[in-house]
């Protein structure tokens, strides 16, 4: 049996491994150039920036010894964005005009635009994935995606509705269902992938998240509704005396169950947000592992050993870097403030050199922060999460990969991904699938 | 030319099967293996990205790929293939892209700065009254919420006096639509004009007014905004600018600040002109109705005193008060000071429109330049898409 990984002389690699070049050589340059040029081109360069990032990530990831290849271009993405604008602007204007012309519709204007933009967003996500697939080569074989983006958007909308109705319990089933649709319409050459992802497999991990984050919130909200007799009192919040625009709770409710419920809600809300932030990486890691294990291509299967801590580390490192940066900034400004306090006291209101220095430092700190966070985000969050998923995954039955045959269908249009960017759904700096 | 040989794998672009091959580079790139033979011109060779030591090449425009890890070949190949790193799909260069992008961005900014206000000025008079009325109702709801839901003042005698004053000011001035003036109890001395000829006077203006003409002057200033449809124009202008800028710039770091700052400068510049026009309108209206046009100057000096700082002048939506007061006095003429717009009885009734308001301080000190007043609280500037106020 021919071991594909053995085709290259040099260090023998375990067959079927997925690797990622962790040295990240050259990535900082791409991020710095991308950030600065995006800044001075009013953001237009971002399409070329994303393209460069994708080319980098694709080419540094090897599957069974061969790296991927990204063949998309910034020009394609930019043209797609312009076309998407041409579609979106009339829609925005129509929604605005409709809510203005008809007062009956005005109340539903927000809901209407949310529904339309949600559907378009899901549509755009699917089309964007199709573009990325068709611009991906492996061993000279083009990937592809068929299926209908409208069907996908419809499914996503239906599942979202069901998730709301079931108070969030249907969420893992939605995730699994959409994953199956995506994977089953993904092709490598002519070979179609398959996924056996099931919502019931995800359910335990979702219940952990649900029990810690959502259930207390829902319970508190229910308690509040019961206490208020299932209708929210309109006079619950009143203007703070003497301070228009500030609101306090109506004192007449003090001591009633409504006030207690509101206090409980006010406590559980922030706690829930923190718990959610802490638990999202855990859920995402478990979900990714399950989805990887469920995916297959004929007799080729994947297995993932992804640990949740591999998802936590990048976030912790990123968070600590930002914290450190702000500490330095605070110290610098404290020093400058001290300088002003000592030197500027004699001439109040004067614009001294220290003030100029302060202004300059503020500007430099702002730009520097933007640049630093952009680079750190790419190097720490994106690269490390990507590496974690790639390196924890193993391909089994690689000998069957040799049977993959290229497809004769044309690559998808470059206009596919523009809508996603114009709608801000995973367009910007989206580099994975 | 020294031939270099190495081993690698070839993928034929049709199947994913790797073919073990021997690569030989002279002035051609030759690939030989079982059932594989390629002979490519070095000028046609392109390299796809890969992390060292792996290298991956293929002829331009083809899906055939040859992968190898030989260090010698990897070092020599770029020297013999001048176009190895060339990317036909990305021709044109980054510099050209950057310059065109900047040009496009500047063009959009210019349209937002000059085109949109021009368009808003043309469009505002064309908005049908019914639409403007609906717009006004919607905006009034929002504004009342922002102000903290101040209650309406509806004392019957006061309301009647107010209606008589409004009728006197509106008479013969050819205002569009029917004007609706309401008074709301609020601790801020300010007045607002909304689309659909809706004027909201906050009760503190009444408190701070020492003469009926001062109150009438503020009211007439607002009617000046009604006459030129300023609220509708500024609504169209600010939403148009915001829409244009945010749509084009997306929301990468920094651009939101550019958008916000640009909007503030644009709307401030145009609203300063609008304020001067409304001032002139107020003086003319008051003089025509037999009142004291210069009263606008004295009430402005009381409730909208300039800060000490000259900085940020280009960001101010209103001109400096001393500058306004000077041109108001000049326009009103010297003989204006003696006139009164309404009788004392009506003035007393009007002040009773909000029962229980603190009485105005007796006018023992006439507003004079010699006596500096303590700087009053600077009025907080609101978001630029709000209606034109005092």
C-alpha cells in the first residue's frame, strides 16, 4: 500500500496527520500591512488583507503531507462587495420608505428589517462558504459546495424560530442540522462529504451551558413576569428627579415582589454574561470535536482529540496581553498628568508643550492599540484556534484519498462572498470554513 | 546550465493520486515518473505558497502541481524562473490600489460633505406635508423620551394667550402647514422645532424671560426654522450622510470615528447658517408684529452664554452668542427697545400656563455688557441628527 505521506523524502510524517506551521513566520508582516493599508484606504484594502491571510493559513496547513492552496483574489471579494451594495442599498431604502409611508407598518419596520436581514445574512454565509470552497485546492483538486443558499437560509430561520419557542433547547439540534447540510453539500473534486452529526450528541454540552447561563436568567425572568402578573408595568421606571434622561425604579414598587424580582434579574444578568464568556469556548471546542468526528468522505474518516483548554488558552493569552497594554498606557498617562500638574499650574488654560505631548501620546496610543490588537488577534486567536483544530484532527483511511477525482464544474462566482461582508456576517477576516 | 535533480510528488490536476517523480532542472523543468512526463518552460513556472522546506510549483494557469522538499532545488529555482512568484490574478500593484482607494474615499467624503446637504436642501421642500407630519409625530415621541417625558402645560388661560401670540407672529408670514406650539415643563431653557411645524417650548424659557418679547423672540426664532423647513432638511441630511459614510467605510478600526467627526462638522457648519437665518427671521417677525426684535439678543445672552474657550468653534452647531446678539441688535434697529408684543395681562396669563413655576426674577438689572454674568451651565450638544433647537 502506498503511503501518501511517504512520497516526500525527509522526515517521515505519520500518515493522515493534519499539521499547521506554528512558527507563524511572515504572519505579523501581513497583519501590520493589512491593518495600516486598511486604515488609509478607508477599509477598502481589507479584501486584499483577508485574501493574504487566507493564502497564508491555507498554505501552512497540510493534510496528509500536502498543503492547501487558496486561489481567491482581493479583486473578486471587492467586486462582490460592490454588487452586494447594489442589492442592499435599495432594500435598506425600501424598508425605510415603507415604514415612513405607512404608519401601520412603522411598528413592524424593525421586525421586518430584522427578518429580511437575518435571511439575507444566512444566505450570505452559505454563499460565502461556497466561494471559499471553490477557491480552495488540495493536490490540484478543487473543493466545491452545491445545495441551495435559500434552502439553507430557510432552514436556519425555521430552526431559530424553534429555538426561541423552546427557550433555547432546540439550539444543538439546529447546529447539527445546519452542519449536516453544509458538510453534505461539500465536495472535494467529485467526492461528496458526509456528516452524521446529531443534536442529541451535542445536547449534554449544551445543557451544561444552558443550566449555568440561560436557566437562571430564564427563571429570574419568569419570576419577574409572575410577580408582575404577566404584564410589564409601564410606570416601572421613572425619570430621576432633577436629572432628565436618568431613570430610576419607581419608588411605589419598593418592597413589592416586582422589585425583588428586578433586583434578582439585575444580579443574575451580569453573572450570566460572565458565565457565558467562560463557557462559550468549552461548548465550541466540544462542538468542533463532535463535528470533526462526524465528518467523512467515503471510507475516509476524521477523528479529533480537541480539548477545551486548547480553546481557552488563546483567549486567556489575548486577554492578558490587552490588560498589560492598558496597564502600560495608564502608567504613561499618569506620568504625563503628573507633568501637567507640576508644570501647567502657573498658566491655566495655556496650551503648553506638555499638552501637545499628551495629545500626541493619545493619538499614538490609539493607533498603536489598534495595530497591536489587530496583530495579536491574528497571531493568538485566529492562528492558535486554527492550529488547535488542525493538529488535533487525524485523517483515517488516507489510501482512499487517491481515488478523489477532479470535478469538471466551473468554480463558483467571485460575487458570492460580497454580501457577507456588506452585511457584516463573517465576511470580515473570516478565514475558516 | 548545471542540471539539478531532486525527487518529489506530482499531482496531475485530475486525481488526488500522488505520482512519485524525479525532477530535473536545466533550462527546462522536467518531471519524470511512472506514466508521468512533463517538460515546462522555466518562464511559465509559478510557485504556490507553502511553508519551507516544502515547495510547490506548477505551470501558469494549470492545476498540475509538483511538490518537493529539496533545499538545493528550492534555492536555485527562484534564480532560474524570473516569474516564479508572479501572480497574474493580482496584477496592478498595491500602490495603485491604495491610491485609487484613497481617491474613492475622498470622493465619498466630498459627496457627504457638500452633495448631501445640497440634496437635502432641494429635497426638504418637496417632502409632502402628510409625510412630514408623520415624521414629526415620530420624532416628537423620541425627543420627549430623551427629555425624560416632561409633562405638557395646558392651563386654559395661558394656552389661549399662547395661541393669540402664535397667531400674531404667524400672521402674514406664509408658514407652511399649520403650526403647533406646545409648552412642556422642563428645567432646561431651550426650545425645539421638529418636522411638521411642531415647536416645543420648554417652560424654563418662560421663567427666564423678563419681558413677553423675549419669550416671543425665542418662539419666532423657532418659527424661522419652520419657515425654512430646517428640521426636515437636517433630518434628511444627517441620515443621508450617516448612511453613505457607514455603508462605504464598513466598521474597521478608526472609521467609525471618521464618520462621527465628519457628520458633526458637516451638520454644525450648515446649522450655524440656519441659526443666523432663523435669528434674522425672528427679528423681522417681531418688528413686523409690533414687538421688540432686540429682545432676542437679551434672552440669548441670559440663557446661551458663550464659554471662555474659542476651541472647537468649527464643531459648534450654533454661532457664538456675542456675534449673534450684535447682528440681532443691528437688524432690530435702535427704536425697537420701547415696543411690547402683547399686553401685560396676556403676559401674566401666558406665564401661568404651567402652574407653580418659579416666578421670574424682577428685572432690577437690565442686561448690560458692563456687568459680567456667571457663566451658566454650557448646554450639552446632542447628536447631530436631532431637530434644530434654539
